[in-house]
C-alpha cells in the first residue's frame, strides 16, 4: 500500500496554539497571585518570618535588650516593613521599676516611635499596689499607646485571686489615665485563667505556633508573633508584633 504524505500543521495553527498557551500561562500565574496571598514572608534583615497582610509592625523591649539606639530602630526598613511602635517595660510587682525604662521611654519619643508602657503582673502581690507602682512611674502623653498589663503567670495563687487582682489593677489604671488598658497574655493563659470576664478589654496576644493569625477565639488588637527578631540598634533578640488594623485605626487608638 502506498504511504500517505505526512501532513504538517500550518503556520497559522502553530501561532494560534502558541498564543493560547501563553494566555493560559498568564491567567494561571496572575490568578494564583490574585487569589492566593502568602500567610507570611521571610525577611533576612529581621531574621524571622513576618505575617503578611499587616501594615503596622512593632517591638516590645525591657532591660533584657540593654541599651537601645532608637534612631537606628526608626531608620531600619526592609521592603515594606519598618518599626512603627514600641511597648516598653515600666514596672513589675509593687516596687520594681525596669532600669532601662526612663531612657527607653524618652529616646523612643525623640525618635518619633509611638510608645506604650507595660507592667509585669506578680500574682502573689496586691493588684492595687501594683497599679500604684505603675501610676507613679509612667506619665502618658498625647500620642502614646494605652497602658498595658502583662499577666502570664498564676504562680501559687487561685484563679479567683488572680482575676480579682487583675481587675483591681485595670480599674485603678483606667480611672487614673482615663483610657481602657490593654491586657497582654498568651492565648493559652487567656483561655484558661482570664476568659470571658475580661473580654471587654483590648487584647495583645502572644502566640508563636501559627504564622497567619493567633489561635484565639476573641478579637485582638496586637499580636506578638515572634520572640527572636533582629533590629538595628538592639544587640539582642526582640519580640515582634503586628497591629490588627490600618493606620487610621492605629491613630485613633493613641491617647489624645
């Protein structure tokens, strides 16, 4: 039997096929990038993964970071990330004042970084006396963040005593500064020892295990997502946080 002449595709068909292939690839690429947004991005300069889709980032510090050059902190920017706020440890228990507080408090203000002060709560001590320690140490001004109560240990007290002391601190501090304080704690501690009784207070939650959001059911204002960040001007690891809102919401949160 005679062989049939082998047919070759026309030039027009080849061009159409190529165009269709290119269009399909483009639709796939841009579709993926439109509908799928990464949950976190690694920043070598900061040394950590940072949650995506948040615009305002900050740190929290204490004497453990030693002396800080806040101008260097302010100047550091990698791509779209820079430090927009800093929470600074002020007091602990009924008498202790962080030995770097005064310097950090003044220098953060000079560097034009929104600053907030926090108190580390000691469950075995009076909540009212601890509030007094904070009030005598911290003067809040317009542009500062609301005061923060850091409560993360129950020690050898009861849940009832812990909650009463925490409430005493919050009530006294709110009455003095005329602004509702923020509670800082981790997701597990809040659920098991504070819970719905304190749901009316803004929450700053620590949770490191999930990179796109903290594992907590209630709403939250700040999220501490990492404790091993690196920032210019600080010769130690530092905690990283994001604010759950845009610039308008952040500005509205600041003391007037």
